[in-house]
């Protein structure tokens, strides 16, 4: 891809049938630029729905109707990417190229949409959402024990949790649990 003037072009080369002349053809590549207002862009960013690469979206609806189809709206882009192949408007491979995603991402999103609906297309926090073993009761116990005995180490508190609740927690997990999650990170007291 090469920029000529204000537009991008793809260089397609081919050998001409007569002689050994190499012919270069310029094919324009349409780049969709987001048309979101600053307020919408800020709201999308706040909700984790801002498409990080709107310039990768070259699908026809986003090019022909930018007043409605917003390449910066990740949820809208993902929905349209799944809808087009489902309606027979394009193949999965074409949709992946037009929306700037891999086939693996397409199939992951299709599965998420099939099981969770539109919520499955929203970008959620990856990984575990919290400690698996530490219930509210365990966290309260750890915080109370740390308040009563500030010098207690994470290993000591992990041992007490094992004795009282019958669950094993790593000392570092215990240390993270005794710090409340409310407020900015810099305001939190660091475990000793």
C-alpha cells in the first residue's frame, strides 16, 4: 500500500501477455474515518466500546453511510460484521477483510453473540473476575485479622484461613485481599 496525494492505493503488478513488460495498476483503497462527535467518542471510551482501529473498517455501509454507521463504535462494527455473512451479503473471509479482524476473532465473536446476545459483543474484562476461593466472609475475616494484628504476615493469615475455613490461599492472595478495592490505587495502603 502506498499513499499518493491524500488517498491510499494498493499496487497490483502483473506481467503483460505480450513481451516482458511489467504493468502496475493502482487500485484505490477506501479508508473510513470515524465521524463520532467528541461527546460520543468520550462515551464510547468510558464504556470500553471505542474501536481502536476504525481505519481498518472498509465495509460498504460504513463507507457509503458514515452519518449512521460509525467505524469508531466497536459494538456496531462487530454486529455488522456478524450480520453480513449471516444474511449472505458476503463470505466470512470477506467480512474479516472488510472489518479488519482475523477469522479466529470472527468465530469467537459469533459464538459469544450466539450464547450471550448483544452483550457477548461488548468487550469485557478478560480473565478471572475475582478470587475463586475467597468469599465475602473470608475477605472480612482477613481484613479483621489484619486490623486486630497489623504485624501478621500474608503467610500467617493464609494459615489462619486454612484452619478456619478449610481453604488454601497463597500468601500473596491474602495480601491483596486485605487492601480494600475502593478509591484510587494510589490512595490504598500497601500491604506490609
